[in-house]
């Protein structure tokens, strides 16, 4: 769970999100480094599953301001660089080839999906799989869900560049822009995060902004986190504490 500064209250964490999604759709939360976080069995096709890649970020205000959802596709820095090295690009020359590097990064993401697909001997119907994002704003306690197709735009339709650094000179942040602005962003030498900013206009589905129902008050319990554990797991709590 995510702690709220200056408060004993907490917010749901990314594991809570994945488990809740799995419960709602009678799926299975993978809780590993798999490509999809939740797998849902197709009731009409034995052995076939749909994959949900669950992404959670505290960027709801940014979404409302820019009209784009923020999600981190991956921070697999080592795998990204291994693939780029195999194509002849390293940290000494990659900034001279923004288009080629952008193409390589999208190839990696696409290969991950292909590797688990039905067409490649896997169990996942990738054509009906998706990203499910949960954007939130801590001060207001508001959340919003968006669903996007699992595919990302063709790299050749984007404008790739390394924008200048704030202090001058060529930056190290790779930017892929569509006709209206930032769509993909890669921090190859500072964390390796590959971020995706799909416009909300391209969402397959979205919820209205909502707030979570508050937990019931627990009189006499000062530590709310302990109180939640006692409330959720009353029998195990009694066994562990002898009460």
C-alpha cells in the first residue's frame, strides 16, 4: 500500500490493483515478471487466455491537463541495451540514431507480446488483450480507469529525437512524438524507463473519475494499518496475537 504523508491512512498499491482486477474478472494475478499482470481464461476456448497489463500512476492531474495517460511500459534497461548492442548501438553512438533506437525499442515490446501469443505457441490471445491503467490524485483521493489496445503505434509514424538538455547540449532522453506531441519516452541512461502517453481519445473504454469507499472507523485502534490487518484477517490476527 502507499502511505499518505502526514497521515496514518494508506492508498491501494499496485498489487492491490492487480488483485482487485483479477477478482472482478475471475482471473489470476500473476505477481511475477510476466508480460501480463492478470490472465483471464476464455470460457469458450480451453487453454486460451486474455492478458491485462495493469499500470498504476499518480498522474491523474497530468491526464486531465494534457489529455494523455501516463504509463511505464518497462524499465528493463539491461534487455533494452542488449538488444541495441546487437544492432550496433551503444552509449557512445545511440544519440546519433534516434529513429533506429526508437524502432528497436518498439520491436522489443512487440516481441514480448508475440512470444506469449497463440500464433507463437503461447496461451494468450493478444488481439483481445489490453493495457488497463489506474491514474490517481493523492490530495483529492480521485481515481480513473482507462483501457487501451495492447499494441503501440508504428514507430515509423513518429518523430524521434533527443531534445536538448536543460543546461544545453544534446540530451539523453529519447522522445517519440505523434502529430500532437509526446507519445513515447525512453531514459536509457537514467533508470531505463520506457514511458507511453496514449491520448485518452484512443482509449477503448474509460471510467468516470471516482473515489474509493472509505474503510470503516476502528474505535480504539490508533495505528490504522494494524487496524486494517485486524479487520481483514480477523481469524489469523486472533491466532497470531492470542486474542
